[in-house]
């Protein structure tokens, strides 16, 4: 099994890359999806979030109001850290459980938005970073996700810098390109990953490709 950490700044297009890798045959463990599951109604995770941030972060039906919570934590590093302290251990435990069910010869892609921020690179056999220019990220967040420019900039600022992400990258996927170019790049990366999976269980040498 090759355990790959996939990360990138918000709006860089990491979800598209993970989707393309799944098309190639990867096993995907999506930290964002798991993060939603562990704070679903009735979970201990949601109870802990409400205890910390108050019932104002709930919608009328009792589920988590993610935009409301996001507007609170992404403007305050201490509050963001408090939320992460609740959610990240739950996500980690669930991710390990899913990984243990994958076949021994799988390439397992851990899609982790905050991999850099949480110092998780050593957990994986190698790290793939999806990279895009900050102006590209901002445009996608405002134009495609409907964020205000202020909210988009706040979320970008709450993450690691582009330089910090690239420092931990074993493989870089440039997503400032047309979709067909991205598809070709992902196919090349997949060929590399499957080669590594069958060549050696050891972590590859650090090389940005």
C-alpha cells in the first residue's frame, strides 16, 4: 500500500485532482467529507462544537451551519484552533479505520486540506501538492463558489502559504492549466504512484516534479 497525502490551498482545484485520481484507480479518503460526518446531528463532535461556539452555529433543523461557523473561525486564529482541536482527532481516527479496509496493493489518496498546517507530511509515503496562483484561487472562490472577496481572502489567509505547501511537496501538480492538460498531468502522476507502490514501501526521495 502506498499512502499519499494530497493537499493544496482552497480554490487550487484539489477536489478535481482527487476525482481524476479515483478515475485512475486510487482509493480516496476525503478528510473534508469525514469532517462533515463527524459533526453530523447527534454526534459527539457536533455536541462539542456547540459547547465551544454556542447554539448560534446551528441551523433551525439542528445541523451545523457551516457558513456561519466558517465566518467565525476563519477571522480568528484562536477560534480556528479550538475547532481544529475538536474535529481533527475525530477525522484522524475515522481515516485510519478506512485505510485499514483498503487492499494491500492499493494507492490510497488522503485528501487533506490542512496537511501542511498540521505538520502531517511525515504520516504519508509521499505528498502531492495541487498548486495554483493566489489570484487563481481567489477568482475560483468568488466566481465559482459564490464567496465574497473578503471571506475568500480570510480563508486563504488562514491556510499555510503557497511556499510552505511547496516545501513539503514530493510531487507538484500545476492547476493553472486547462482541464485537458490537468488530466494528462494526473495520468502521469498516477503512473508514477503505481510504480512507486510496486517498487518500494519506503518513502520516496523528496523531489518536486
